[in-house]
C-alpha cells in the first residue's frame, strides 16, 4: 500500500509537471489574444479616429458605447455553456475577431469609414467579450487547482504585455506608417496586421489547446433553467446588505478616470493651438502606450503588496487619494503645454502609477462584496457595473471637453474626484 501511495504521489507530481509544461504552450498566447481586442476597441480606436479627423465629442460617445458587450456579458455568459465546448468558442471568437479587424482595415479607405468601422468594432467587442467568458472558463477546466494558482500571475502578465503591444507597439507601427503614406492607409495596414495575428492565434490554438474531458456542452440543463437561475442570482445580488451603497461605489469610484481615459490621447495628439501637446502618433505609443502602462503595472503590483499587509480597511483612503490626486498633472500639462517628452512621459507615468495603485482598492471591494454562496455570479454582476461606470461618463466626456477646452475639462475632472471620495465614505464602515 505504501508503494502504491508513493507511486500515486509520483504520478500526481508528474501529472502536475506535465500540465505546467503544456500550459506554457497555450496560456501566454491565450491571454495575449484576450487582451489585444479590448485594447483595440477601447484605446487604439480612439487614437485612430482622432488621427482621421473625428471630433472628440463623437469619439468619446461612440467608442464608449463599445463597453456595452462587457456590461451585459453576465447576461449571456451562462448560455456559452449550453452550446459547443469552451475550446470551440475560443477558436471561433478568435476567427471572428480577426474578421472584425480585417473589416476595420477594409472600410477605412472608404468615405463612410466612421460608421462602417464602428460596426466592425462592435463585432470585435462582442466577440472579445464572449472570448473572455470562454477563455476564463477553459482555464479552470484545463488545469488542476495547483496549476491554476501557478499560472495566475503568468496569465495576468501576458494580458498586460498585450496591453503594451496594443497601445504601444501597434500605435508606434501606425505612427511610422503615417510618415510614409496617407493616414487612413497607415491605419488600414495596422489593422490588417492585427487580423493576420488573430488568424495565427486561431490556427495555433486550433491545434495546441488541450481537450479536457470536462469541456463539453451542458446536457442536463436548458436555456429556460439558466435564465431562471440567473435572474434569481441577480435578485439576490440586490438583496445583499448595503447593496445600493455598493452599486454607487462601483459607479462613482472611477468617475474621473472614466472621462479622462477618453480624452488623454486626443489631448496628447491635438496641436498646441488647439490646447493639446502636439505629439506624433508614435510618441503617443511610447508615452501613453508603453511608459504609462509600465507605471500602471508597477502601481498595481505595489497596491497588491500593500493591501496584503493591511487590508482594504487600512488602504481605502490612501488608494482613493492615489487615484484622484495625480489627475492634477493633466491640469498642469494643459496649462503649460511643455514640449519636453521627458516631462510629459513623467507626468503620464505618475498618473498611471496612481491609477494602478488606487484601482487595487476597487478590485478588492468587488471581491469582498461578492463573497458568499454565489460569489462567482455576483462578481460577474459587479464587473458589469464596473463596465457601466466607465461607459456612461465616457459618453459625454468629448462633448464636455469641446465646451470647456482642455484645461477647463481637466479642472472638471478634479471636481469629479469628490465623487470618488464620496463613494469611499459610503462604504468605509463596511469594508474589511
């Protein structure tokens, strides 16, 4: 019996090592494929439309609508289990995302490019949100608990690399192409590159992704039962203690950032006589898409370390202040309009570091509020409110900026910071 037990342990260890070895072949690429479409829809589209002459009002309004698939994702995520396998959903959505990027590229040279390219971005957004559901579910099915813990930091790292690759490298590529050809053709080629990349993801994952036995369509349930269960879960979410305070926190904590994120890139790109900083597309890729993301990542890491030592109750106010006070750098940048790339990069890095550090409190609160017998479902609803909190304020950000000018808008952002502090005051007594 002792020998059998020892052999079982050896086999178990061997299985874990083998699972990790295979995990390295698909987890990095899967989370690169998860991060890139979100970045393209939320950030690259803003830069592209600005360069193509779309007004800040229209950019903020229409690209904010693209948050909608992530807002309503909890409503259709249970139905992904009903049809096909998660592996099938992953590869199918990667193919659709690639088709959507190709559609963007194809429509940019035409006169009605704005409407057609937005339609393609909608395809990418819905496909990307569905891909998120399938990929995160597949991660749980294809790995045992020990391997899930082992790869959790790795998947986050490659998601962040995707952010840098999208906001940084791809934007720099578009900027370099702008120096050699018409702007619309430069961005068209950039999106053809992204389409080719996702065709590669599709082909690669079609052969490399494992086929866990547990990855199968649910045979013992149906759409009606899922709908009833979901709405029961949704009702229980609102019956939780302090529910309305929690929802207000989810909607208000990032009110300044929700508006700011839609205007930062137009501000960096607009010429000096329009109140901007006059950066080139490539410079924006470096300043905001690379240095800024590095600052954001470091801020998040430091925030996680601090939170692990003192808990949310201790760090809520410091993190909230870290989220809002660095926004002041944009007031200063818009007033003085410095031409030093170093100063601009430093300012953006400080703001993004503060946001990364402060955002930790938000995520910790969502986790705390979701705890209970329906933690996974309630957390999904929390993320829907998180996306809604970014979508609604972002829709009016462009119009506000065009009415106030850049300096006036950034001062308005500082006023909105009081909403963040109010949100913290509402939940302060209930956090742990």
